[in-house]
């Protein structure tokens, strides 16, 4: 099969998940809510607006539209202060080597992220040019677990949806991949990502050969 490989950004390529958590934690405090790491799992892969709606829901808080926009803007500004300090060292172990190997074998590579900051982050850590297609929070209308982001990525790669493999660290993202019957590879903990076809702690444990075998079986 001519496979298309689709990578989530936050938590798969770069370790920005911890920065989102810190910035959301601060935002949540403003409405008197202590955001835990466990609840934060529910925010991974979820858009900025949807994330804030979830936090306000957990807090039992209602805010004006103006306050809502202010909170989202402040959260992003906070988040970007962390992003600005990122370097190539913040690329997660093994993922760049994996992408380069896949590229050398001719597989097209896409980014499928909910983040509106995706291009900025990829340029910042110096791997923007590795991608044949970038689909991010600026180009989708339906958030994960809707598969729209991955379906558009498949179209841009010119690969049938059924031949695509998705690498994801979030429950919502794995669900999105499963919803469109792509092979879903979870990066992170088995407990959180039990719906994924396969779960690995990080890319140092994944071989391209394994992915090819699994994708060709599916
Ligand atoms: C990411 C993160 C989410 C974040 C979302 C929107 O998605 O996992 O926590 O809320 O992007 O990010 P931004 O505020 O930068 O637009 P992904 O899909 O790359 O994991
Ligand atoms: Mg993610």
C-alpha cells in the first residue's frame, strides 16, 4: 500500500502538552478552579475554545463573551511565552528520525493538529520543511474527535483515507482516527489510549517496519 503518515503535533512531535497544561491551569485559577493532570487529559487535542468551555463547565462558572475571549487570549499569550523558549531539543525522542526514514522510503507526511500555533511551532524547532501537508486549527471547522482534520490531511497527501496511519497522544485524536478507520497509533499511556490500535510510550519503540506490517494488514 502507498501509506500516508499523519502526525499530531502537541504530545507527539513536540512536548508542548505540558505548556498547554501550565497555561490552562493559570486560566482555570482565575475562575477558582484547580485543573488536575487527570482532567487535563480531556483537553489534549481539543481546540482552544472547546478547552475553555470544558474548564468553565468543570468550574461551574459562567462568564461574559468578553471575559471568555480575554481568557482565551491570555491563555494563548501565556502559552506562547513557553513556545518562544523552545528549541530543537524540545522535539520528542525518536520522532524526527522516524519521519526522515519514512520520507526516505517515499511515504508522504502530514501534520494533523488542532493547534492554531502549529506552523509557528514547527518553524521554531526547525522541522517545518519535513511536511508535505499541514492541516491545523486554522484549516478545520470540526474539532477532534471529528475526523475532519485527518480526512483533509489524507486528501492533501493524495492517499486514500484507508491507507493512512495516525500518530496521536490524545483520547480525542485516537477517536478521530478510529472514526474514519485509519490505523491509530497512540503515544503515551495504555490506560489513557486504550482505544488505539497500538500504544507506545514514545517513538524510540516504534519501527517503520511494524507500522508497514500493521497498515498492510488493516
Ligand atoms: C493541540 C493541543 C490542545 C490545544 C489545541 C489548540 O492539539 O493538544 O491541548 O488546546 O491544540 O491549540 P492552540 O491553542 O495552539 O490553537 P494537537 O491536535 O496538536 O494535539
Ligand atoms: Mg496531541
